[in-house]
C-alpha cells in the first residue's frame, strides 16, 4: 500500500513523501493517527499543489532547529562499557545509551534520531555519529566509548574485607582457646 506522509515518521520518511508500507501499518496506524493519507490519484494531485507550502513549513522548522543544532554540534559524549581483551565490549553501546548520556548533558534527543548505520558499537574507541534533528538538519556528535573502571582497589576491597573477617574470627577463636585452660585451672 502506498501512502503520502503528512508528518515526519522516524524510520519511514518525511512529510510529503510517498512511501510503500504494509497494508495493516498504513490502514490501522498511519492513516488513523493523521500521519499519512492514502496515495490516491486525487491525494497525489493535492500533494503536488501543496508541495510548496510543505517545503516552506519544512524550511521554517529547519531554522528553528538550527539553533539547537549549533549547541549540539561537536558535543563529546562519553559512555562507559565493560570490555575484554583487545577492546571488545561485553554487549554493545546502543543509541539508547547515547541518548541517556546526552540527556545528562542537557540534550533531550529521541534515540531514533541518532543514526547508527553500522549497528550497535562493539569496540572501545572514538566514533562520529550523525544526529538527524530535522529532515534538513543533521549534526555530528563525537562518541567516546571507554572501559569501565575496574581498578585493582575495587577488586581488592571485597577480598580485604573477607580476609579481615577471617582474621577477626581466628583472633576470637584464639582468645577463646587461651581462656579455656585458664578457666579449667581455676576450677581445679
């Protein structure tokens, strides 16, 4: 089924585009939500007549978004991840984690707007990722994936506490053993 998008649908297209979608998706979601119109001959002719209005609206929205884009351009995001030998990650870094890291820096970006063309990141390093703020405005951010801090001190702390507990128990047992003979001699 072909539909004409009336609004931007992330992952599908921009306003004014004619796209092919599955029947159920178009009929049960896009059209009832007002996100698209059926691509009939009449609607396509209407679209052609309104194309200039749509482009003007898109340009105005792009100008508004460019102010946000200027503050977002060149932002460096750091994401911590567990890694093994050779910088391979246990798991991966997804656009959801990147969106959360951006939110901590004060940028509320929908995770679907972060374009990860090659899929989730599976190695440590620095990456440049595009963020599509608007159909006409794409900004690049820098992502640094660094290893999770598992210092020797953190690993040694539980071991030291366990060792401390063992030595305390041993000291208490030694005192108890030392007191027993003294008590037995006192009884005699």
